[in-house]
């Protein structure tokens, strides 16, 4: 299991994740040292043991939710202290994975960093059924060397790393020479390089000295974390002061003395008492010196101490106290003063509480304009990222479009093939327009809705339906689905936005195909339909699949995380409903268990 020092550092990393997802790299770096925490995240996200893949999946989770999940992941998997893995054994496992990475690089592995994670998880025995490589490392662990001679190089490397992990360096060296043809002196150089890599990683993560009283610090952090939920309801510093009284008494049996920094006076003042205070540049006050020097300072009631400091001790009913500076990075926030008691050492609890309190003070003290500035900077970053995506996506689209044009010219003597190419070209054009719309991020204050860009024109509904069916025949065949058309004989021309209708039909048809493997999907049209006194036409997509569960039907239009996996985003039906509203149409669904599903779109002849 994970040592306390690693859990503590991991919690730091999860808490530091910003509003824009900043800090994920640091979180992944910590995870890359510990098989248990890493395996839990990989299992949760059904992600392979690949650093880049995990970071991509983590970016899909809202930062606030990611921070909460991160904390839960640490505590849900935290056993009693006696069951924890020793720091020495944990470092041995990390060292074995780094040796494997060095050997993978020497063997020409495509991605030695991925091999490091696969070996770390696989050799630690964490089950990861969705990662075939990790599964094989575990399945063939302990196989006789003679049986590994023709195996995949990574399995040979795993055998060497396992020998290093479970036996000794000499046995691992002999196995490396036998399976990988690596001489002893070269193997020793890999061992030394791995040791240096481990030392650098631990130094970078602040884990180099992982033999301190981490258990007490971790327990203190958990106690503070439970109580700090009280601060989530605070909307002002005065409210925070009131909650601080409750939280302080709960944790310490008394209320630590809280003084906040007043920038206008350059002083620290008791919370809720802005008329009194201690100047930060005071030459006599140890409280002021603590904030100036950003250092923990001891106070006592000696006659040579500043009177202002002795007054604080009187209010705490204490002879001695500990003053902890509260800062947001380098910016001063105030000080927190704890009564020292001979029969209790609460230094770890005090430090954890001071850090948590400082984070809440920083949130409430930040001017609204600063918060707006941060949001605006985030918006600018996202807008620039979208523009870059659009620019890069348009390049390959243009190339494909040009080649399709050339191919269409060459196939003019084959009308059917040329028609299919024109259909593909039209779909590519629609993709380009969708991507182009993604570039234009609306202003937060803007009242202009996307529907303003709707372009009404005459749309041949039957033609659109046939074209969409044709484009999905290959996809349907892959899912063993039979596509059918039930189109009216009448010529159905309706005033609508052709691009939006095509997007709606594509989403519905794709969803239907994925939902009813081995069944059939039908696209239908009908004329002479009246709803609420308005005349129109209907476009429908129906299937003979299993039907939609009631829980899904009740939240059909809500964006959600899908459980389909792959490249599904869970947004398809949400987008359908939005596009239908934008063109002035309406949509309904009929579904029952075992009786399939039917989506029907009503398109009025006179859309509003």
C-alpha cells in the first residue's frame, strides 16, 4: 500500500488543481510513483497505463470534481497504518519500474515512459483487466527463463525487473544477460541511471525525506479536511470569523486567535475588529515579525515582550503561544495564534488548519474584479485553443476536399461513384462549418443566441433522408444493422436549415445503429401532419432495439457522461434537442422495453 508521505504529497497535488485544470502534470507525476493510487485512477477511468492517456481523461473531469475525487481516492483506499507499505519497499518498486524503463529504452521500445507505468502497476499486482499489457505482465510473472526466450521484449524486461524487485541485483543481472543479452557492466549502468532517476523524481516531488512523522501529519490533515467543509458556506470574512470559532473549538478545544491583514493600514487586526491592530512594520511585535518573515514564531508573556503580543496571550488565556503566518503564495493574509499546552503537541494539526484557513481567506479576500480577471484570462486561453484547433483541423480537411474533387473528375464516367463522392464532399463541408462555429466563443454578457445564425432555405426532406442513409450503410453493416427507408411518395420541400437538419438526422441515426445491433433502423417521412393547429411534415428515426430505460428517458436532453466508451461524449441527444429548437421544430420520443424506440421531428411549414 501507499506510504503516508506519498498520500500527503498526492493530496497536495489534487488540491492544487486550478480552475483551468492546471496542475494535472504534477498530479500525474505523483501517481507515476505509486501503483496503488495510479491503479485506482486507471480503473476508475478505464484508462490504459499510459501517462498521456490518463492526463487526457483527467482533463475531461471538471477541476472542482477532480479535486474532490482525488481526496476521496486517497482516503477510500487508506488502510490502517500497520497495513501500509514501508517507504523502503515502495522505493524498491519504483526503482524496479525505472530500471525497466531504462531497459525498454535500450531495447528500442516505442515509449519507455509507458513501459515504466505498465511495469509499476503490473509488478505490484494491481489488477487492470482493460490493459492487456499489464494483464500479460501479471499472467506470465514468474515464468521460467527458458519459456521466455521467444516472448515479447517487455515480458522479458518485466522478468528482469521482477527479479530485481523480489530477489536481488545479482539474480536480475544474470537474467538480463540471458534474456536481453545485456552484459553485467551495462546492466549495472542501467541500475545506476535508474537510481538517479528515482532520486530526481523524489526530489522534484518533495518526497526525498519521506521518513518524518507523516502519519501524524496525514491524520491532522484528514481531521482538518472534515471540519473545513463548514467554510464552504462563508460568503464574507466576517462569516468566516464566526465559522472559525466553531471549527477551532472542535479541533483544539479553544478558538485560535485570528488576525487578518488590512492592506489600507498595513496592519494585522483581529477578525471583526477593524479598529485595532498591530502594524506589520512594528519593531517590537513578534506577531508582526512572523508575518513579515513568513516564519512560525513563538510568543511568551515575558516582561520584555511587546505589550500588543502579551494582550493577545491574555485573550488566549495562555503563557505561551505559536504564531503561524497566513499567506497566499507571497501575499500576506494574516496570522493565526495557537495556545501552547504542555500535555498536548498539536503542531501538525495547527499547521494543517492554518493552511486550510489561508486558502479560504484568499478566496474571500480576492476582489470580485480579480475573480472576473481570472475568468477572462481563462476564456482567452480557451478561445485561443479553439482557434488553433480550427486552424489545424481545416488543413487536412482542405487536402481531403481537393483530392475528392480530383477523384470526382476521374470518375465522371461512373455516375454512382461520382454521386457518392459528392455526398462525402458535402459532409466534409458540413464538418468544416461545425468546426468553424466552435471557434467563435460568445461573450459572457452577450444576449445573442446561436439560433440567430439559422439560415432558412428550401430543403428536400426525402433527398436528405436518402443521402444520410447512404452515408451510414457501412457503419450499419459494422453493427449488423439493416437500414430501411419509409419515405412518402410526395415531394417534401420544407423551409429549414439544411445543415442543422443533417446534423440532427446524423445524430439520431448513429444513436439508433449503436443501440440495436442485429436489428433494423428505419428513416421515415410523412406529409399532411397537423400539430397545435399548425401544418407541417414529419421526419422519423425508429429502431427495433431494446428500447430506452425510463431513467434515460427522464433525462434525455441533459448533457451527460456516456457509458458507451470510445469516442462518445454523451452529448448527441442534447445537441439534437437544441438544433430542433433552433429551426422552430419539435421532437418527441416513444419507447418501451423490448419494443424499440422512435424519434419523431415535426417541421412546421411556417417555422417561427
